[in-house]
C-alpha cells in the first residue's frame, strides 16, 4: 500500500470561479472572454487535489511563475448563482486556474507563510474547467477589476445546444464596453477602481487647498491617477524634476498606528518547493538567485511619499523646509484628513532619481498627477508606495 504522503497530487492556483449556462459552454470559441468572480490583485486560493490548501500571491522571476504563500486556508467564497435552473446541467460551475503542478505532500513539508512554491515557465496558459473537466486554455485578462480568461484553445468537443440562456460571466466583447486587458503578473493590480476614484477625490481637495495658498493655480486639477511600478513612472519623466520626500505615519479614527501594520510584512523566505513540472534548467543556483531577488523585492518598504515637481512648474519655487511645510505639506495633510490622517512630515529635497528610489524599482506605486491641463509642463506627480497606503486601502475602497 502506497504511503499517502508520497503520492503525487495536483496543486493549482484559482483565479476565480463562476457559472456558465450549458448553451454558452456549447458555443465557446477562441477569442471569447469569460469573467471570473475574483478581484485581480487579491490573494489567490491555492488548491491541492481539489481541496483548499492555502492562499498566495503569484510572483514572477527569471521567467518562472511561482506562488508566495500569504496565508493558510480559510473558507472560499462562492460566486453568486445566476438565477434559477430547471435542471442541474442547465447552469454549470467553472473555474479559471493557473499552475497545475505535481507535488507530493512530502514535497510540501516545511511550507509556511512567506515560502515560495516554484511552478512553471511564465508563458504557460491558464485553464478554464467546466464542471471539473478541462474545457479551454487561454490568456489571463482583467475584465474591469476581475480576473478572466481569453480563450485561445478549445479542449473539449461539445454538442451545440439551442436553448439560449445567459449567465453574465461570458463577456459579449462586441457590445460590452467594459475594460478588458491582458494581465501582467509582474505588475499586479494592488488597488481597486473605487480606491483610484477616492485618490482622485482626495487630490481634488489638495488642488483646492493649494489654490487658496497660490494665486496662480486656478487651472490646477487632477490629471491622472494610476498604479504602476516605480521604474515605469521614473522612465516616463523626461523633464528635470526636483524631488520632495515626506515621511508618513497613518493615524485615523479607526486605526491605531502600529510599526508592524504600517508595512508589507513578508517573513524571511526559509523554504522553497520546486514542482516536478519544471524540466528546463532550474538548478539549485538558479533557484537561490531567483529566491534572493524576490527576498530583496519583498523587504519592508519605506514609509516615504515622493512629490516630483518639474523645473518651471508654478509650484517649483519653494526649496526650504518652512515653505515646503506651509505651501505643500499642509494642503496635502488637510486633503487627506477627510479620510485619514497620514501625518506627513518633510524629510529632504533631492535633485537626482538615484537618491529617491524609496522602494525596489519593480514594486508597485499609486501615482497622482495634478496640474494645468492647458500647459503639460505645469504639473507635479505624487508617488505613494503601496506600503504607505496599505493601512488605508480598506477605508478608501
């Protein structure tokens, strides 16, 4: 009799679930987009042999997709059932999954929060399973804020059905105007559209407050709010900028400041598991170099906010601490107080990007550009590391 702990099982990451009608399943074709129930950028459930095992975030390094364990199994929420079915096969459950990996339980001994489970090459497609059967493969997309799959290959021969029924998980790309875009696990969405809208509203207040202080900012407003990597925003800045660094220690009505809560706290990576699926030169040296890279990427980031002001901007004239406090920090602090007190304090002024890399350059930030829409050079850019915003994401969403 084979030892339970030595038997090989399948471990995969679920990018969401949902329901498709039998009619929709029977008419699936390449190019179709199926939306799932899971918000992009949130922790993904990890299953082993169909049982919820842990939760994690997908990481990419060295061309390899892996899972960094962020927590252990809790109850997996089920998507809503679309209406009423007359028979059990009228509406069928589906799952979008990634990384179907072969492991034994012995292989997974030692896995804990912060551990990395290395999976497959980066270009491995996602899989759409219907009623537990592999139905299609495709590319991971985001439909508005939810994970989804754009079908590139049909895996099952399905008899066409004539009884029409819609589940609303299959996106009508010809007439549905929701935003659909390919998802890049190197640049995961860390905040929702509701959060982006709230950030825009806060910085509208910031602009109003600055207009009171400055006589020449009547045209100023929020031009753009986005989430991107620090490297991307720095590469897009072609002008000469002055950089103002502020320290932030959040305090709100419902939040007591805690050093531990104020950072993204990833434990030291102590254990690495490698799937049997990897057959292409992932030796011990490469594993260690990838792990070390990810360890550096996940170090506790600074609590620093960066404001970048180009030369010639209407607000580029202030270069000493008292003026910066009066004309920039106070209006910003006042704008945030409607939601949470980020308790800004001025740290330093710098002229060079190399001196203001406040987090690893591939880490995600939220950027807010404010300025004069009629004069592209008259603006400033605020850069918030996700670590600074982490304690207030729930409040703003």
